[in-house]
C-alpha cells in the first residue's frame, strides 16, 4: 500500500504487509517481516480524570471528619529483637515466637 494512514486506536501491521507513507496512531503492532517505509507518529491518549475528582474530594472530606479530636495517641510499634525472630532453613519467611 502506498499512502498515509491515520488510526484512532491500534494499528496492526501483519507480516505480509508492505506500507509506504506516514502513519499516525495511538498504538501500533508490527509483525516480523512486515515492510514499512516512511514515518510513524504515536499520539498520546487523553485520559478523562475530571469525573473522578469530585469523588476524591468527598473521600478526603469524610476522612478528615473521621479523625479523632482528643489527645488519644497510639503507642509506637516496637520492632522485634533480632534474636527473637527465626528463619526456617531454606525459607525466606521469618517466624516470630508467640
């Protein structure tokens, strides 16, 4: 084929294809032994994020409202002493005795 190709999504070029010209697409797949003479331009796809933003703001507001207002504190996590943690022979799993 001789000419330009403009594709809105995926352009699949098979092994028996012969193309000479300009290709503009968002995604492309070219089989081995396909012949392509010309240029290829890959366009970035536009993602629709604005629809998700109101949900994120609502979730943040709920999270903020759920925070405790008192002076209660959570005790820090104390890591186990190295001698109390055992590794099973031939395993990457660590076991801590109870």
